[in-house]
């Protein structure tokens, strides 16, 4: 879970899990650690999958493109690189695989430079990325739709829009999480 400080990462974790496990509303910019949550999927008729949800420190609190980028690099790069660079060697006795990243952005603020930089960085790193916009309960439906298409234009990909407060859109994020954890098998005949 990656995103600017105060964007709603911890609230989204609580909404996704239906539990108040992540501390939300902490003073922006004060979280300087990665919080890990052991979680499990629970889709009807599907095998439950265990996974670890990582709530990463927010970036962009200091404002300004370059500062934000450096901050993001310092705090997040090492965490992802460890998982991506050499999964064989870097993980412990149990198999660990980076299933993907959820980039959380504020529904009200499309096109922020720090968000665009974070997305570019994640895409270059390579894991599947799902973009989720939060705080959508704060606008009317029409404004929400307009902002959503601006998000999609500036990020050049589709986004999922949620409100962690009302729960709107959260189940679609659960579905996206499930897809990251159980990627579709390559078509038969493809080399393995
Ligand atoms: N109205 C509204 N407020 C939200 C939503 N998500 C988060 N917030 C509020 O935004 C603030 C920051 O949320 P938090 O989850 O701590 O952000 P984080 O720093 O990214 O983990 C808190 O006061 C939350 O209650 C949302 O979907 N709607
Ligand atoms: Mg938080």
C-alpha cells in the first residue's frame, strides 16, 4: 500500500479487512515505519490465500516534486527492491513473492506530481499496480466522475474509486487484490 501521507492508506486497510487494525488519522508525515499485516482472502467458494499487507510510510508530505521523489525513494525503494531483486535469496524459509502494489491517491487531486512519479517508479519496478482513489465520499457523483476521468487521463490507466468511510467501491479493491494474489494462469501451450 503506497501513497502520499494522509491519503487514506491505513483507512483503506481497515475498510478492506473490515477491522480496525491499522492506525488511521495519525499526524501526517509522522509514520516512519512499514506496518505489516497478516491477512487472508475470503471469497466464497475460493481457496483462502494468506498474504501480507504492507502499509508503507507516506511520501510527499514535504511537498515539492524533487523532495517528494527523494523521500519516496529512500523510504520505499529498499522495501520493494528486497522483494523484487532476488526473491530466492532475500526471503526467509517460507516462499515470499511480491504480488503487487496498490497505489492510493486522493480522489480530489488528480495529476499530483508525486503520485505520477510514484506510479512511474512502481511500473518500472515491474509488479502489477492497482491505483485506488480515496475520499470519494467528499464529492457529489458528477464531480466524482469528472475527477475520476482526470485521474485516468493523467495516470494513463484505469483507477478504482472508493470511500473507506462509506465502504463504496471497497469490494472492487478486494477483487483486484484477489487477482494480484492469484494471477490468471498463462494460456495452455505457453511455455512455463
Ligand atoms: N471522508 C473520508 N475520509 C477519509 C477516507 N479515507 C481516509 N480518510 C481520513 O483521512 C485521514 C487520513 O487517513 P489515513 O488512513 O490515516 O491516511 P494514511 O496516512 O495514508 O494512512 C483520516 O482522518 C481519515 O479518517 C475516506 O474515504 N473518506
Ligand atoms: Mg497510515
